[in-house]
């Protein structure tokens, strides 16, 4: 936790030694560790929210990796200084002032996005009743939409600008069609009916058309407004970096554990804020350091045996 708060590596530690810390981390049972963190996240969820009807978001994030290739790495040309990265799927609650990460796991290069989506939705439904699922266009597929519709879960995601979607956008821009239309997303195994909603946004390059797909009976402006909440998961993911220990290790296990530590610290920070602006990140870190020192002192004092009774 200290490494996470200082955004430092084990090599910067003097006591205990870096070798001791890393050896003990490699001995940690990762499955047990993950279950404990997720259990704590469930407690934080209960403390932060009175209702189970919450908006959730599912996204992927890729952390740059500098080193030798590994079968679990993914290729991404957008990464700074490398084209290799560690990909995580992240499930978050995205409510105002209370965005927390419920679950995250590493995703391999050959894993199906739909299987990951199914796993995260199953987990979310065990803890709460999702009122809305926000996804990025990476999930735009017949298979993913079929999975979402099978759960009777409301969802919003941007539409891929395929040739048919581009044609619809052009007709809308010319005023030939309305901003709402029925649309079928096709796949090898069939097609799924959705509503295609079109919104306009003024940019430096002129008016841009933003298409969304949904299974909800809402208008385009409402869909755009609801979808804007998804940026909270992106902010959430960036904020995790403030609590993640630094490492150059090739070990995927160690990097997964460090990601779990960052989630734990971030969620504790959100719990202490409880929807407010304070404490800021650095204030929370200072407070937690004092709490850990106090805990250590109290633990030592409790460990001391009681004094022997004196004879009269």
C-alpha cells in the first residue's frame, strides 16, 4: 500500500528490503487476493449506495509494457514508445461523485470480447440491479448486442461508422430522415434489431454526426447525455495510476497484483469522499499513512504480553 501511495517501486524501499518484498509478493495466492479485494469492494458498494439500481460501465484499458514479448500481451500501436501492452477489462459503477471499480481482470489477445462482457455482467448482476450499461464501440457486434438483449438490460453504445451507418448519417445531415430509426446489426449468425439515434455536435471542422445504438425508448439527446457519464470510467482508470506501484518486472502476476492494489486504494479514497470533493488524492494518501502507522503501533502494543502480577 505504501508503494501504491508513493507510486514507487519495491527497489526504492530500504526496509524491508526489495528482495524480501518481491519474494513475498510472488508467494501471494493471487486467487485469494483477488477474492479479498472484491469482497472489500462489495462492502464499499453497500456503504456508498442505498439503491441497487445503478449505472455501470464496462471498458478496456491497455497499460504500456516495455520488455520482452509475452503470450498474454496485446498489440496496440497507439501506446507511447511501445506497441505491446497489458490489457484489462474494467467494470465500474459510474454514479455522480461515486465512481468505483468493482472488478478488473487481464484479457489475453485471443479472448472473446463477448465472453468477457458476459463474465462482467454476471458479476455485476450478483451485486446490484444495473439500470443502464454504457459501453464503448469496441463492443459493437451482433454477438455482444445479443448478449445484452438476452438480459433485458438497457444499454447505450456508439455505433461503428460502417458503410450503412455512414449513409444514414449523410441522409440525416441533409434532412432527408429523422434522428431516430430502427436498425439491424448483422453478424455471421444473424442480426439483432436496435434503435439507431443520431445527434449533432458542432466542432472546429463543422457539424459532426454521432450515431448511438440502444434498446431503450429514449430520444437522441437523452442517449447522448446518458452516454456522457461513461467518461467517468475513463477518468476512473486514469486515477488508478495515482495509486499503482511502479515496476519494470516481466511478471504478469506481479503487475496484476499491483493493479489490484491501485483499485483497492482508489475505492477507499472514493469511500472517504462519499460524493464530496475532499479529501483530494494527496490528502487521502497523507491520512492513510497516519492510519497505517497508528494501526502498526496498536498492533505492536496488543502483541505485548500483560505484565506479571507482583507478589504482595
